[in-house]
C-alpha cells in the first residue's frame, strides 16, 4: 500500500472553507508494518519545508502531516497530508483536530469496505497516532512593518497586543495544540515513544541575555522554553517514553536569518531528523534545551 493511498487529501486554502476529502484510489486489506507519524507545523518554507521534504523521502517509515496557514504554499508531495493551521487563533486548532478526526473516520469506513466476512478492522491501520510533533512554525516581528517591530523591541513603544501575538504564535499556540492532540487521543499511546520538539532560539536564553529590550520574539522563545520544561516534567509522570525538548537550531539562512548564516535549513533538518531517529539519545534529554547541530546543552 502506498502512502498516497494511506492518506486522504484535504483541499482547502482557508481556515473557514470546509475540507474536501477525496478517497484514495484503492485500499488493501493486507497488513503492513505500522509507520510512525510526524506532525510538522510551518511546513511551507525554511526549516519546516526542509523537514517536510526530508521526512517525506522516508515514506516507508513515516506518515507526514504538514501544516501552514495556507496549504497552497506546502509542497504537493504524494506522501504528505497537508492541513491548514493558524497558531494565532485557537479556534483554528480545533479545526485541525476535527480534520484529523474526520480523516481517521473516513479511513475506518474505507477499510470496512474491503473486509471479507469474518475479518475484523485493525485499529492500527486507521487510527492517527502521532509519534513526533515538531513545533516549527514561528513568527518574528520584523516580518511586519518597522512600527510593529519597534512595539516589541523597546519599552517606550511597548504594545501588549504585539508582544502577545508573538507569544501566541511562538509558545502559547503550540502548547494549546499539544494539549488538544492529547485530549483527543491523537498522540502515541503511553507505551509508545512520543517526542515533542519545539524550535526555540538562543535569543530565548535568560542566563546568556546581554542585549536590551527585544520583548516580543526573545520573550516568546523564553516562554516556550519554560513551557517545554513544564511539559517534560508532566510527561515524566504520564509515560516512560514521552519526551519534550527545546532546540536551538542555530543561525540559519532563512527569510528570518538572512543569507550570511552558518547553516542551511537542509543541514539543520538533517540534524533534527537524526535526533528523532536516535530514540535512545532523545529519551535521555527530556526537558533539556539543546543546540541542534552538536547536541550540546544550551544554557537556559
């Protein structure tokens, strides 16, 4: 069975538009090894796109769920389920959850259609169980006009709405989404491996901060670091193989990082992929803030 036949294509360009679900061409009732599922937010550009393309290359191991505000900007790969998500608006989180649940329901219906008398539906062939969540989607105030940037940089221009928008997209939204995935039983079971990775930044480090201001972006990354630490401690009470880790990707040549950066998104994506694949390592790093490229700890 191909991954393309495993997934339903959701054709929608806005959060308000209803999803159109197209059934796959064929369904096989033959059992096959269960693949792991990775959810990547902000998968339409930069590091997110590089991660999407890398995981998609390994379709024998991974089912890929990719999100962006506008799914038309996500590469149209046959082994990717593209779904819309705007982290700044909580109701859109609910929309994503509903799309995943609808997908699961339709997969169950399609599997039922090919069962022969006496066969029983195999839940593992239809249930969405996400093994890896990569909170990559992010927002930097410099993506807006200079006035907006200044309202997050300097106390004299401080705007609570601007700073809160940074925090919503870079920290609060990802955590709320994680909680909803857990409540709706879309994450891996307690006896399986679950890895939640948050793309943070060295700018979110409090102990190494030497620059003034920068309340919006740096503040939101510091908040995400605190959230990941709290999530890791909570995970340790829930399941032995669940981990939450903050990653400092380093200086990348993206729209945010510029052309003179140290690493390309592809290089960082490979490092993250290797970390995800090395479960012995990642499970020993629960609640830590790591430098992605060399896996050393970054100061909080």
